C-alpha cells in the first residue's frame, strides 16, 4: 500500500541516487568499475532493467556514467508524466530529487520544485510566470531556445539522448553563477504541452568524479604495491585484470594475461582437478564458506612462464557487476614457506645426529604396515631391534665425539645394507631399529640380520679425544627379530617382541641375532624381578664376600680371591652366573663392584693387622667398572677410608676390558700403579 503523497517513480529515482553514493563507496573499497543499476521499469512500478537496458559496455568511468544516469532519469520522467493531469503532474515535479521546472511554449515557468529555490535562492512568486531565460547567464539562452520552440511541433516527442545533455550557467539570487547539466523532456500537463527541465549541479558532479578517480587511483596504487599477484577472472574463466606482481609470481606482464584463460597459470592436470572448486567461489561468499566448511584458501601448484611449477596459495573474493560475476584471486608464492615446513618436519621426525628417522617417524611408518595387513598377503614384515655391543666403552674411553662418529657411521652402514623398501631409525643412545616392509618368509629376516652383523663387525676409524689422531675400534651388535603379524599386530606388541629377542641375543653371547619366542616373555619377567632384587639386596646389605685362598707350591697361603655371593631372603642362594650379567648390563655392577672393593680392603686390613702382613686380596673389576672415568679416584678413596695397604690389594681385569681401546686401558693401569 502506497503512503499518501508517495510517487513510485520518485521513490525509485531516490533509490537510484542512493546507488550512486554506494558506487562511490565501492570505488573507495577497491572496485574499479562503477555500476549504477536503474530501478525504473517500463511499467508503473519500480523494477529492474532488462539486460539490454542495463548494459554499460562502452561507458567510461567518470562523466559518462552520470550521463547514463541522467538519461535514465529522463526516460523515467517521460514515461510517467506523459498525459498526466495537472495535479498529478505538479506532484511529480515537486517530489523530484533534482531541480525540476516546467516551461510553456513561451519559455515561461509553469511549475517548479523546492530544489530550485534551495539551490538558486529565488522566492517562488518571482519564478513562476517569469521567463526561464531570466535566470540563465548570457550566452546560454540559445542552447535551450530550440527545445522550447519544439513544443509547437508534433505531440509525439523523442526522448532526449545523452548527447542532448546541455551545460547551462544559471544566476543565483545573490548574483553568483553556478553550472548545471540540463536535460529536457517534452511532456504534457493535462492538455497543455510543456517542456520539463531537469538540472544537476555540476559542482557536485565534478566532486563525485574527483572522488571516484581518487579512489580508483588509490586502489590501483595499493594493488601495485602488493607482493601477491592479484588476478580477476570472469565466469568464462578469462582474466580481466592482473596487477604487476604477476610478473614475479608467474613471469608474465599484466598486459600479457588480460584476456587469457585462467588455466594458463597452472599445470593442466592441476587446473582440471580444481576447476570445479574455483567455480564454487564465484557464488559463495566468505561468511557462507565458513558455514558450509569450504576452505578460504587453496594450496596448489602454479605454472611459471619460464621456471616450471611452483607451490602457490590462493584466496578468493567474489563480486557481481553489470558484466556478471567476477572472482578476484590473490595468489602468493609459498616456496619459502614450504621449504621451511620441510625443514621443520625433518627436525620433528629425524634424529639430528645421524639423520635417520626417529621414534615418531617410526610410529607413523609401522602403523601404516599394521593397518594394511592385506598388503602382506603371501608374506610378512619384520622388525629388527639393534643394540651395539661395546659402544659404552668407546664413548667413555675415546670421548663423546668418537662415540657420536661411531653412531653416525653405524647409521650410514645400516642404510647401505637395506633395500629401498626398508627403513632404519635411531631410538636414542646406541639403539637402532630396522623395519623390513615386506619379506616372503621367515629366513629373509635372518639374511638381512647376517648382512648387518657383517657390516658392523668391520673396524670403525674414529678420532680419539684422549690419544689424538685417529684410531680403529671394533664393536658388535645384538639383534632381535619380530615378525609381523606373527609376533604382534599392534605397535606395542611387536616392539616388545623385538626388544625381548634383542636382550636374548645379548644374554646368549652378544654379536648375534635372535628371533622372538613366546617363552621370552616369561624370561623377561624373571629378568626384571632379578634386576629389582639386585638393587634391593645392595641397599639392604644382602650380599656377602667369600674368600678363596691362593696357595703357594709349598702349601702356604699367599693371598685371597674375593668372591661375591648373594643369599636371597626368600629364594636362597643365587648363582653369580645369573645375577652378574644382569648387573653388568643394567649398570648396577658399578656401585656393586665399588662395594666389593671397599669391603675387601676393609677385610684385608684387618687380617694384615692380625698377624698376616704379607697376605693380599685379589678383587675383580668388571668392564663397566674399569671404564669409569673416576676409577682411579674410587680406588684411592677405598684405600683411604679403610687404611688398607695398596701393596696388598690386587685388581684383576678381564681381556674384554682392553679389547675396545687397548691404549686407553694400558694408560689407566699405569696410572693406578703409579698412584697406589
């Protein structure tokens, strides 16, 4: 329902003017083509122009847009004023948003709206009935006179075209001049022919043009300062705009790309895969994308004119104008970012010393094997746990740099030994893991294990921190083998199986491999209980020393050999052959050996003081104990606390103590002898 006094055509005209103001705002926001859609239809109510009527192709930004708008205003007034009764006619004139006045055949003012009084300052009684030329500056009267004379012609008048727009200069009531754009419309006020004159203040017009040009210049300057390539495409996927940054990103000048298909910027297969996704961005705005879960950015490969493919990231913004929908694509080269991400991934998933995969990468790769058992049809996979035999001695005697070099060289030898389908990882310390992705049968794992044993047995050339220069060192490796899925179908199960098999290889003599067996679980539990028992016995004083006499050929006792014995509180006597290897492997042998040394020193001091001054005691040092850097201080401390005579204490070492680094071992023995 219309409000009283409302005229549809005038409401529509006001909407059109609001559209012009919106166009200016859009221009400031970065749009370089202003579109003002007419909202006046051919009927009696506001509507939309047909595509043919709204086509602005060929219209230049700036003045021509206003000429277009003025023409449409003229068309709208003409269609609504023709044949109107005088009362309706005057209401239309009074409600017009621009200066509107009507003239009779003598160029006298018949009616005028308030815009005339507001902008020119004349009172109504001075204007109505006066000749319109009285208000027009000298030299401009002739421009309008022909239009007035035309009223005496045919009642069917042509609608004025843009090239009929006049520029007039009018005098204000205060004597100043103002320029107007003028459009005339032959019409009828009831039965009387009149000429409707529509005037637009050109100062406002020029101001709007300047603002539009300034906004466009700012947008152009901004787009040219961006390092990202900006490309706008139409619905046919043709490039309609490109900024200068496309040269550094794609190797093309902006002018080269205009009119080219968007696909020129991408490899064929990549473009084909994303074309349907690109089309969606024409119709879905940013807010709607978030609601439906669409990505705001897409990563893909771009095609440089000269350098081949490059990783790109592209974000989108869509718009709709008189030409249809357009899609603005902001494209950035992400080569440096991808390189940085690769470096970060390498740091996250690779051991920094050897360059091998770490435990996190191993978890990812073995999960792939376990989650695809069908890939193992007709065969199996295998997991090998490796622990170097003798690494600690080298690390302690030759220095950490030598130990690090040994680990690096071990990783390199393992990598050379394996197939491309296999992988090797370092878990830390001297522990390595090999994953055989596919083997046909059980013995294939043994073939790989034997190759590894052979590679690791070869001497390593290492730099010694103590001796200087380079020395050779030899180590072994104990290998545990678990088969997938035979020995486990989860990461926890299969890694535990390989770990148990590796410990069994160590217990069986080291430098060998062992397959996992179910009974190793029981043995592992037993071994853990034994380890805990050793620690508890040391804390609670449950170990004893027995002494075996060393007799001379004449039957006289020359010395005593200290023998360690453990009488478990609930299990009774436990043979040294059971607990000594566990103590050595876990490192408990060091504090346990120190206890043996100090106890033997205390006992020999007592015996020497009781009338046997020449009797000595012999104490065995374990390899781990001998390798301790503070061994000399530890032995000296035992002598000092007990008061034992160093001459009556003999330290015995096994051959294995000097095998890995004989020079360091000999030097340490000389130091012990010299000080004590």
